[in-house]
C-alpha cells in the first residue's frame, strides 16, 4: 500500500520480471527469485540480494539455466541463458552491501554499536524487572543515540518544551 501511495507500480514479481532492469531482494526469505523469474527477465538485468544470506536468489536454478558463465568485472558474474539473454548477478547472491562494498560504513556502525552497548546497559539495570520476551529498543535509547550522533556531526536541532511534551502525551488535549 505504501509503495502504491508513493506512486510506484506494484505487481507480482513474476509480472515485474519482464519489466525490470534491476532486482534487489530484501525479504529475509528463501527462493524469492527463481527459475520462472529468470526465464522472463530482460537481457542484461542486474540481480542482487540485500536481505538474508545467499538464499533469496535461487542460485541453483540460475546455474541450471545458464549455458555459459563468466566474470565480467569484480563481483559481477554474468549468466548467459539459451537464446543469448544475460543475467548479471552481484556478489554471488550474498548480501550485496557486504560482498560488493566495504560493508557497513562507520557512520552507521558507530550508531549500531552504541545501540547495542546502551541496550546491554539497559538490560543490566532493568533486566530483573522485565518479562522473558523479545523487546524493541526503548525509544529513549534511540533518541539519545540520535542526539549524540547529530551533536558529533555539529548539527543542532530544536527540542520539545515541557509544555509540548505534556501536550503530546495527553489524550485530553493532544491530538
């Protein structure tokens, strides 16, 4: 729904297979792109996985369909199918941001590690009070990390006044 409302064409992957030029999976599931999709794809498409290990793209299907394979450049493997159609696979179907780049940039990783460290601190201080279940990161921790990151970048933002915080928290006067 969100993609449609943002103006994107939304359709089943099999239908999109004959229209798209670049396919990037990010589902966390296996065999998202397989034989039926490869057969419909245009010549020269690029296929990559940004989701979950190397199982989202059915590499076995692609290997079986290929009559010829070659490395066209670093991290790009071309699979030529019967009829001459070429499918370009990035990073052997592994997580493209790790396989074809330098991994996660430090600009992101510092926030990730801060999140993990502050969540560990939270668990040490509050763990005995918590039920045994999965919890999301407390909003206060996320907000603190965001403030620290912005500050480290020399960026200043407005904060809420006490009156604004009370208004937003109230069902009696807030929206």
